[in-house]
């Protein structure tokens, strides 16, 4: 089959799933020559099997709100691929959640988890539940109802969910409590747990830390570093927060953050108590960053705009998918941005990625640059299996080493010449080879 025929077949089989098709196209474009050069993969029909989830679970989540009314949400778990380990990946609670978004996230997770070098398959789940305006009791009842169904499909050797947008420590706590109550077992079935009940230090910071460790490797590869650089970050959630802390530690200056209402430009740098303020904004459940400019008057709030118009040396998109388009990419290049490392999953549109490629800007896709979150989840699983709790120093060192190893894999498979690495190709090919070989070994399943 030709590449075009393959992509047309996937598109015909998955109508109304634009995000999933976007993720598949990006991978297939990168790996097709490797696929064609390996008759073993073709004989085993690896690609057609890879784009089909092993299992998709879709369920009703009924719950009672504070007014005594019954609300109904939709719950999902996409168990995408278990060739190299049990399904592993986050849960997203956001009003935009649908099958296309969860399939794209699950598909990306397969490659990301393979790159971590840890034995984890790929999965993703969530619900179209929106916690804005909900009381704590409502969030708890929703989580309990969600887990009442999900628990029969997951397990610490089968499928290990974690957080993502809208699912943080609070939600993981309620989900874990309900799992334990129904199954009568205390296991590491979820990651991102509280520190005094099986959680791992550094897990909250891990995605952002890892993204900055990865970007630092990209810069080091061209004999540069974070010292004195201006960094534009989007989002103000968990990932953006961890990235902001680590950028400051490495001597960079964070000049932006953003939310659905617009972005903040702070010429003095977002550091110290301003980073804690970010956390307060996030936990207020108000979904806005505008108050930052009132609290710190040297900063300016730009309503309805994205941070990519601010001159910067490094851009770290850490909010959500497709938040950086072709125009934004052109603006970054015009302003001499050197490096884009994705803290979020698929934040750059396909057109933006093409613009980066043509300009030979250093660009790393989320599956490589944000793998530190799930890698640290993998370390949490290992601690749970062993019944141990490692120290902060130990885990930070492991995380750092893992990000260096992911960078090395990208360079191995994506090196174009002495100066330029195509990280998109490197990440996709390295991840694909590992998964495809495991699938061949395990026969037609
Ligand atoms: P959070 O819920 O903590 O934060 C997400 C941030 O993005 C929030 O500020 C959110 O605001 C904002 N956001 C959502 N939609 C938009 C939008 N359309 N425009 C602008 N901002 C928006 O989630 P995380 O920080 O955990 O996740 C951020 C990204 O990182 C996601 O792509 C996620 O998949 C990815 N990721 C997360 C990992 C983790 O361990 N948490 C690991 C690897 C990747 P709001 O929700 O109010 O709309
Ligand atoms: O996108 C991701 O990698 C995550 N949301 C983290 C998944 C995990 O299992 O820790």
C-alpha cells in the first residue's frame, strides 16, 4: 500500500476525528521510509494494527449535583497499545473531551512512553466533565461515579491512569479512594498520588522540569544554554508551573504565561512569589490570568491574544493542543526565536511544524519534550511495586537522565547534519522501532 492510500484508509475509517488524524499523519509522514525499508513490519501489517486501539471503553457517568439534580457525563478509556507494558496515560476532564481528542492523546502516548525507556504501553481517558463552578463535593461525587465504572477495566498490572488537564492531586485522591473502597486493595493503580499515600516526590513538577531539561539538551547540542535567555511560556497549569521554576533555576527569564482569557507579559521576569501566584490563580477555579497584571503592575495583560507575539529566545507551549498556528510560528521566527519545546501535547498545528522545519528552527514535539511527566509516573509505579519511597535527589537525577536519553535517541534517528536535528523524525522513528519490534515478537494479537 502507498502512504497516501494508507492515510486515506485511516481517514475513511475515522470520520470526525481531526485531532486523531492529525497525530497519525504526523507520525506516518516521519516513519514511512523506515516502514517501507522493513518488509517484516509490512508482512505483520504493523501500521494498520498500530492505529487501531486495542480497546475503547465508553461509559455513562451519572452524578447528583448540589441542587439534587441528576447530571450525566460521558466517560472514556482508550487502551491503545500494550506491546511494551501495561496501558499508561492520563485522564483529562475538560468540556472539549471527545473520542478524537482522547485517541490522539492515547496514540501520542504510545510513542512517548516508548521513548522514556520504561516498560509502559499507551492509553488515555477522561470525561467531558467541566469542574468550573462545581463545589468540592460535586467534584468528589463525579470522581466516585467515574471510578465506579472505570475500576473494572484498570489495575496496577493492566492499566494505570494519572492526571492531565483538569485532573490534579484532588481528583486523583477521590478516584483512588473509590477504587480502594470497591476493590478492597491498596495498590499503585493510579500515579500522581499524594506523598503520604504512595505518591512520588517531583511528580507534580516533573513534566515542566523534564521539558526544560530537554530544551537545555537541544541548546547544549548547538553549544548554547538557558543563561540570560527570554522564555515565552503558555498556560498556567501544572506543566507551565514546573517549567517556570526550572527555567529560573537554569538562569533564564520567563516573560509570559497565558490562559483562555489572554496572556501576561512581565518584563521583570516571572519568578519567586510570582510563580506561587500562578498556582493560586489556577486553584481559584476562575480560569483566568488577567488578575496577575493587577497584582504585579509592571506586567501587562493582553486579552484574547497568545504569547507567541512577544520576542523570545525559547518558546515552551504548555497549555493545550493546536494553540500555536502557522502565523504564530512565522512570528516566532521573525523575532529570532531559536528553540520550541512542547510541554503540552500537540500544541503546534501541522502547518506550524512545517514552518519550523523549513526555517530549521530547533523544534521538539511533545512526545519527546514532555515525557518527563509519564517517566516520573513510571518511577512512582516502580516505588509502589517495591514498597519504597525514593528521595527528591534520586528522582530528579533519574528524571534528568531519562530526558538526556530521550534526547540522545532523537539525535540518533533525527540527525540531519552537524548542526541540525529533526527532533520530530527522531522521536517518531525511535518510538516506532521499539513498538513495532515488540509487536512483531508477540505475533498477531
Ligand atoms: P492543567 O489543567 O493544569 O492546565 C492546562 C492549562 O491550559 C490551563 O491553564 C488551561 O486552562 C489552559 N488551557 C486549556 N485550554 C486552553 C485554551 N484553549 N487556550 C489557552 N489555554 C488553555 O493541565 P496540565 O498543565 O496538566 O496540562 C497542560 C498540557 O500538558 C496538556 O496538553 C496536557 O496534555 C500536557 N501534559 C500534561 C502532563 C501532566 O503530567 N499533567 C504530562 C505531559 C503533558 P483551562 O483548563 O482553564 O481551560
Ligand atoms: O500526557 C501525559 O503524558 C500525561 N498526562 C501524563 C501521563 C501519566 O501517566 O503520568
